C-alpha cells in the first residue's frame, strides 16, 4: 500500500516537470489567443469607461432629483405659509375693530417668516440650476465620447429646454 501511494504521488507530481503548461497551445493559436485577449481587454476597458460615465451621470442625476425635491418642498412650504397669511389678512380686513384682528408685531413676524421661506426657495432653485448646468457639461462630455443622454419620456428638444431652465 505504501508503494502504491508513493507511486501515484510520484506520477502526479511528474506531470509538469518539463515546463509545459497544463493547456498546451500551438504557436498559431497562441497568436490568435493573444489577439482575442487584446480584443476582450479593449472591450473590458470600454465597458469600464462606459460604466464610470454612467455612474457619474447617475450620481449627478440623483443630486438633481434630490435638489428639485428640496426646492419643491420649500416652495410648497412657502406657498402654504403665504396662503395662511393671506387668510389671516382677509380675516383681519373683515374684523369689525379698527385696529384689526392681527397685531402689527404678528404681521411683521409672518412677513419675516414668509421672506425667509422665499429666500430659501430661491437658494434651493439656484442649486437646481447649477446642477442642471453641470448636467449640460456632462451631457457634452458623454456626447463627445459617443453616448446619448435623454430624460425618459422627453424628446431631446424638451430636455434641452428643461435643462436650460
């Protein structure tokens, strides 16, 4: 039994003693294999560039969507506040007392809050415009590399107009 195991071990180790590969390849197919591998390498590099650009686009698109969401939320909040203030002003006009329903101090507080909300909305809308400008630059970069960009469900002319806003 000991000789049998050592015999098997000797022959299994001896398989690659002469320096040959486990997958013998003739010289003709070696050149073809190198060419195929070069093509696959080029395709893989192109794919990596494509994926990196797509990731860059997705990250920027995500930032734009988040910025638009914050901007719209701020605008909604501003409009709600303005509506409430308008309701109070209308109630104040109908109030029978000459001094009105709302004290002057409260009016100034409402106006200040409304002004702050409007400024916040303008600032957030400016961020959206800046991100859209960055998207235009990225779209130019993508088109220069042979890629196309278009928002889903929007024609290219509409997307240019939307980005310009």
